[in-house]
C-alpha cells in the first residue's frame, strides 16, 4: 500500500511538472491559441452545417470554415487595424511638425468658455490654464507616439506576426475538424461531475459567443455610425475616432459617449452649434439605441452579466493582459459567478431542514 501511494503521488507530481513545462512551451503562442479557440466556438455551428452538407467530408468542411473566418472577420479586422495605425501615425506627424497646433486649439477652446468656467479653471491648482493646456497637449503627443511606435513595431515583427498567424489558422483547421473529439477529451479530463462539467462548458461557450459575436457586432455598428457621422460633419480623422468608438463601445454604460460627447461640447464651444446638435442627436438616438435594441437578441439575457461586472472585468482584463482581456476578463467573471452559483446552490440544498 505505501508503495502504491508513493507511485500515485509521483505520478501527480510528474503530471504537474509536464503540464507546467507544456504551458511554458506554448505560452509564446497563447494569443494564437486563444483566438483559434474563440473562432472555432463562434463558427462551429456554421461548420457543422457545412460538414452535414458535404456528407461528412471533415477536411473540406474544415478548410471552408477557415476560409469563411478569413474572409468575414480576420482579413477585414487586419485591414482596419492597419488603417488605424496609419491614421494615428499620420495624426502624430501632423501634431509633431506643427501642422496641427494643439495649444492654439486649446486657447481657442478656452476663449469660447463662459467666464465663470474660466475663473473656475484658473482657481484649480494647475498654475493657470497654461499648464492644463501643456498637459493635454503632451498627452495627445504621447498618444500619437504610441501609434507611431506600433507602426514601427509592426514592421519590425512581421515574421513573428506571420508565424503566429499561421499557427492560429493551422490550429483552427484542426479545431474545426476534430472539435467534437477534443471537447469530449476535455470534458472527460475535468475532475468534476457530469452536471458541473456540462454547466461550465456551456457557460464557457455561451459567454465567448455572447462577448465576441454580440458585443463586437454592436461595437462595430456603433463605431461605424460614429465614424460616418464624424466624416459627414468634417471632424477628422474620422476613421481613427470611429475605431476608438468601436473599442470603447465594448465598455457598458460609458462606451462611445467618451468620444462623441466631448466632441459635441468642443463643436458647441467653438461656435458650430448645428454640428454639435446633429452629433448629439446621432449619439443619443442612433448610437445609444443600437445597444438597447441589438444586445438582447445578440447576447441573450441568460448570458448577460451585470453591467458593472462587465465594466470592471473588461477594464481589468485589458489592463492585465492587453487587448485579449476584453474577452478573457468577462469570461473569467462569468465562470467565477457560475462556480459560486453552483457552490451556493449545493450549500442550500445540503443545509439543515426544518424538522417541523
């Protein structure tokens, strides 16, 4: 008996060590693995229909599913990302060479403010409005420098990008082809009961689909509407602001308003009242209603987390691990709430009953 216990402990130690070693090996490609899993979950219902229509030809169905992912999501996303970096870099260059004088624009904004607001700003411990202008100008230059740095980094890391991209597509093909078999292996490997395993896996897939499919569609629509409105009103660079509104739309409660509200205020203070009113109308009546009308059918009430949980987990996820955090953050929050929900339910069912 002692020898069997020693063997069992040794096996578990070996299992943990090889698992940690494997994680260390694949860690450089965690983004590729993560997004391959995300795309496989989102597009698997479509893949299942393709496979049934092709009479079980799994390889052809998997290849077509990967091609659909490329055409519908991946390539358009890369084009928009590349355009965003170029727009941001162009804006930074215009600020850096003096074509756009941020301090002069802020001076114009200061002159347009009501007198009582100017006095309040002067009363702040900022050594006057000049220091506030310098801080805002410095922040804008640093933000533009970020886009310039991203453009340079993207050019320098082209080989690494294509390797990561190739790994994602390669893995995505096998996730489509062997997805059901791999899912069974994962479910059998989890040290949980069948009911708990089913609850966690269904929660995982529903949250991924809701977060990526629903929230990204809503974000793209809100950013597109905002970008077109900025372009029509002559507020540039419209593409940059539209993409930023798309990213911010992933945050509930605040969202795209962080961009269009200050812009509307600036337009009003600089005398463009008609443009400001049009932008406010579009922001409230169109951009705001997109979320209220489309979120319930796209996300689903059963998968929605409270807005404050989504906000905190999204910001926390992005600050912790970068852009992937907008999916991983809410996913972790959803699994956390599901686990504690199971625990509370079991504690309630196992609690003492009234003998009377």
